[in-house]
């Protein structure tokens, strides 16, 4: 930079790179659109899969937009911003990340066209904000209310979320499992999928063997073969303490001069353990699940009392067990009481495979945490099933909390585009151009659905505009038979909350990128070998 006297004034370090104005905006928009293009072909039930291979050779095969974005090793800062917006969408509603990212990319494409025509970024941003608010009104106006008791509609929502994941043959059974799980854990309209639904994957068998357990499945086995394999009418103690011989502290010292003294010391420790087990038995427990360790001696005493026990239970599993069984987590076994115990119809150690056992705690009365046990032929397939079930659980939870749905298949986007163009005609000034650009951008969703299904996008959009112009608001892309169809009649429905959040996330991402007109990047640190190191063994200097 040059100062007032004509001499250069150095502000940035040597090697720093700076993009200003139109150049910066063009590069940022290009980076954001590249992220959108990376996931665009995965959208919809006919979307293609992506195979992602990390540096360790681990493979992920998925068409889940959120997973693809998380797995990509993205470098560009604006592209990272788009990924963070997608993450917010996923955290908020659990679905619609691909829609949000694809829509954000199209909004930026239309914005770039306006920039080339001389429209100021601030005008575009203001127009997009106006359009976002109007889109919310239009979506609310075309929504349909759903009650908690409308099980059939909840099943349709679950099936729509899972379609395209390779499970079409079993979608009805899986939808029933998802709805049952969501209704079981619902608490005052809130469905906490992350903390109240456990998905256990078992390699082997078929998807048809997938089941819902009204309780918790632990990937553990009983401690002692002398313990019962199966306990009916289980009274469960959840223990957050150790049942093993205590190790002495680092500074502790005990001097024993006679063999008899050593024997007495060890006997005293065993008596303490026996007393703890006696206290649990007196409280009525016949199953003990411990978060910490259980030693050999305690295991013997538990087996002697005909108790089934497991140790090293994970912290999240302990919390779910408490929700499922109604038990209280006990810190001191000597203070255990019958009121602290949880209940289940049966607790059983089952052999799943040749070398693997699991403990099934099932038949819990009114459980607030449940387990879905998924069977499949490979780990890659099971991982995709887990993502599909999570998406379905989240969208059913969205409907249970928000109680409104909209037709799927691109119908909401076509309706928003049609009504938005009418709205744009009522505006004056250049803001009208931005609102119209928003309307054109929204149609990228039905266009992409048609493209991914092998249909002609132009013919499809023209047909949909004609239907919506005639007042048929529920018509969307019929990806299975071609052409258009009534999505409500076809059972293709989505939560209103997901659509509202997708529009909001996309608009926020686009406006955030458009506001940046100056990118200053510091020079990267070079990697050099330290003195005495091999040239291939680098560290930062």
C-alpha cells in the first residue's frame, strides 16, 4: 500500500494474499457452489451414492448429505462456512441438509448474475431476507396439521425420510419401528433421539430381523458362567461404584509381620465386598449393572446370590438404563433400597455370534429410552441403515413437536416460487430483482429431483407450474412413474419444520457469503525438518 507521501506502507506480512471486491466475491461464490455441487446428485429417492475413502483407507458409502459434508476434508474458509450451516440444519431438525446446501448454492448462483448486472450486494441481501420471510408465510399457509394419534401419517413421514437408502422392501416395517420408538420416548412433545434411542448394529442376518426392544441392549456379557443366563421379573441395580478389592494409594503403607495378619487383612477386604453384595441382595436386586469394575471375589459372591452382573457399562448406557427401567443410579451399594431398583420383564445374556454376546434388558414398563437392533450383511450397509433410521426418528420427532407437515417431492418449492414471483411484482426498486432471483433459485430442488430420477427437468418444471397455477398445491415430482403427482395422496410428506429451517439456513449461508468483499489470507507456515531429522520427518518450525 502507498502512503500520502508516495512511499509504500507495509501493513500485511510478506506472503499474505488478499482478494478484494468483485474478485473476492466471485471466488467465495465459486467455493460455496462447489460444495453444493458435491452433494447435489444425492438429493431425493433416486439420488446417487458417494464413496468416501479417508487417509487410513476406511470407506464410507452414503447418499446422506450431512455425512458427506462431515467426511470431506474441506480447505476453503467459505466452503467451511457452508458446511457449518449444514451442521446447524442437522443439529436443529436432523434432516434437510442436502436441500439447504443445494439451495444455498443456487441462491449464490442467482446472486452472482445480479452482481454482474451491477446490483449491489446489500440490495441482494435485503431482498433475500424479505424473500425468506415471505417463503415462511407461504409454507405455513400450505401446511397440514397432524395429531399425535395420526399414526398412518407418522409412518408416511418416516418412510419418506428413509426412501432412497436401499431399504424400500422393508420400509413399512422399519417405519413402524421408528414410530413406535418416537412415541415411546416422547416427553411433553419433545423427542430426544440422541439421548433416548440406542441403535445396535449386528453384522449377519437380514434387515427383516431388525427389531425394537422396549429397553436397552448392552454390548457386554455376564461376568461369571455361574451366573444365570436369563433372569425373569428382573429387579435391576445400577451401580456407579466399584465392587473389587481396593488398591492402596501411592503413599499408603501397611506393615504386616505375620502370615496370619496378611490372611486377616485379605479376609477383611472380602468381607467388605460380601457385605456390599448382601446389601444389594437385601434390597431385592437380582441384576447388577456396574459402571466401574467388579472383581473376581465380588463376581463369586454375586453368582452365589444367583445374580446376573455386568461391569464397565458406558456412561451413556447407564443414563439410558435409568430412563428405561426407572432405576436410580446408586453410588454406595451399602445404601441400596428397593426404591432404587429398576424393573424389566426379562434380562438375558444372548449369544449373537460365535464369539459375541449381548445382554438384552427388555419388557420395561413405559420405557423412556429404547433400543433398535439392526441386522445387515456388512458394516457399510449397517452404517447407512443407522443414518436412515436416525433421519426418520428426527423427522417424526419434528412432527410430534411442531405438529405440521407439507407435501414432499418439490411441491413446497414450486408453490413458494409461484407465490414469490407474484409477491415480487408488488415491490419496487432493485429489491424486486433479488426476490425474483430467490423464487427462481428455490426451483432448483424439483429440478434436481427430476434430474436425479432421469426425467427432463424443464418439462417437469413447466408441468408443475401449470398444476400450481391451477391451485393444485400438493403436486410434486413423481420420481417413480415420471411426470407429476399429488404428493399427499402418494404419502410423500415432510415436516414443515424441516422446510422452514432449510430455507432459513440456505438464506443465511448465501447472505453471509455475499457480505464478504475482502479476503486476507496469511502466508502458510512451511514444513521444515529439524536439525538431525530425516527429510521425511517434518515438524512445524
